[in-house]
C-alpha cells in the first residue's frame, strides 16, 4: 500500500501529468524533504499502459481496504462484550490489541476448559519445562499445538524481552546465560501462556513481578552469584546491611 504522497503522485500520472517538478510538488509531510530525489526519480517514460496497470492496482488496493474494514467491523461486533478481557490481555508485555483478539478467537476466552495455566501452555505447545528428568536432558523443541497462538507468543516474547526492568526480560537474561537464547525464548513463551490463563481466569490485568523478583525471592542465591563473579575477577566482596533511620 502506498502512502498519501505516493497515491497523489500516481493519481496525477494516471490523469496525464508528466512534469516531474509538478508531480514531486504533490508530496506531503516529511516526503517534501525528498523533493529533489523525487524529481529525479519521476523523470522518465510513463505510458498509457503504465497508467492502465496502476489504475488496476490502486483499485484493487481500495477494494481490499474495504474488505479489511468490513472484517474489522465484524470482529468488533463479535468482541463487543469482551472489551474487559481484551483490555486486560493487552497489559501483558508484547501482546497488542490484535494479539488479544487472536487469543480470544483461538481459545474462546473461557479458561474453565483448561484445568490450569499449564494445561493451556500444553495445549498451545509451549512446555519447555519438561526437558529434564532424572538428570537426563531432552530436546528443547516445543511440542505441536495451536499454531496461531504459538506464532503470536513467539512474536510477543521477542517484544517482551526487549523491555527494560521487567520480570520477563530479567528471566530471559538469566536463563539465556545458562542455557541458550532459543531455549530462553521458548521459556518466555511459556510464561506468557501462563499469564494469559491467569488474566482471563481471574479477569484482572497483568501484574509485573519486577526485574528484581528472583533476587528478592532468594537473596542468598543472588549473593552467592555475585561473590562467585567477583572471585572470578580476583576480587572479594563483603555484604553488610544498610543502616536505616
């Protein structure tokens, strides 16, 4: 699809205008900064056949715009009574309004059909937690499941881990350092599936645990990790409580 400047220029070409300067002057917004380049690009041969074909492509674009608008209106009608769920789902990192609509469309939005959040994750096919048993490492591949939601969670996970100072980004970094970026990303997809179940089941927005969640939950382990890192650099550290008051 072309922007406003491109559409105006193409319509003028179809109407018979051939002057590169007049055509370039139809540019609007930031495109006007490129007028010298547009003049050079528009200086060429444009035949009646070109005009015929472009008219056809523009008409097709308009037709598809109307089709998309009709489906958007239909989707809005079908989801009119799920506005609260859609808004809550959109609070999950990496999940957009469109992503929330896909979740409702694929699951029906009814979490009573899944006994737990892990059952939903299993149904989608994002269960990396089943890779180890009795000390044996198994494949990190995710299982077959709902392809639409799996694709959505993959995209959402890549967006979520880029967010600074969030639980999911911290979780991803911790796991990627010990395993691999691919396994860590699948684990984030699993976390997102868990979040979706709770958001829909509890009818509440997503609550981020914070980037320091693991440190607060197990401060001794965090101190051991920092001590080990300092020792690897030939340093030693001493932890003392900060005086209050």
